[in-house]
C-alpha cells in the first residue's frame, strides 16, 4: 500500500505542473483575439449592370440605400478604431491608414450629399466566432473628410460596438504586422 502512496506523491505534482503550465483557451480569450470585418461602400445610382445593389440600414427605422457592390474601404485600411463619447451616447471612430485616408478624401470630395454605408461582420457576445453581420450606419457626407477619420453612430449596442472596435484593432494589428514582415 505504501508503494501506491509514494507513486501518487510523485505523479500528482507532475500532472499539476503540466496542467497549470498548459493553460486554457477560454471563450473570452478567443473573443478578445477575434477579427472584425469592415466594408465601407459608396452610395450610387441604380444602373442596369450588376455593379450596384441595395442595402437596408438601421433596424428600428430602416432606410434603403443603393450602393456600389465594391467597397471603397475595408478592415485592411484601418489604422486604429475606438469608441468615443458623443452627446447622448457613443460612436465608433475609425482612423484609416494613408491609402485609406486618400480614398476616403477622394470619395467624400466628389460625392457631397451622398452617403457612405458601413457594413461589419463581428463577434456578438457571448459568441466566440464571428456570428453577426449588419449594416451599421449610413452617414451623409457634408464635407470632404481630409484627415482619414470616420466617426459614426452604429446600429449596435454598446457591448457590440466594443467588440467591433476590439476586432478592428486586432485586424489592424494583424495587417500592419504582415506589411512590415516582408
């Protein structure tokens, strides 16, 4: 009987050390490293070709906007995203990289009075994989955006907006790291 007790005493610390050093991948850890997609489309006129489609934005009071199928900007152009406080709530602020800033300035200069329509696929809590996709906003262009900073109030809860921002920053870091590695 004493032999079993000695074996147990030897194996128990080894097993415990392996379990503690391996760690665990919790759903929160996966959610924290999830990527968010972003598509910024420009408003366009309906044409006979397949270059345009319609998007329904806002769940509470939906509006239909005709957009170009090809996005102007994607998560690849995001330099940084953050949530900001605005009067009566919150907004998402996206800073685009140099190329994204040029594209945004070019589009907003040529299309005053039209809209940019923003789409995202993101992880909606409590999920850990991208499971929610939605048209988030359709702000009207009042003046050219020359600094590459797009601020909009999303059709999302505050928790969803946090997850969108976190996922966009994860994507930005991934793409910035991949650019500098070659």
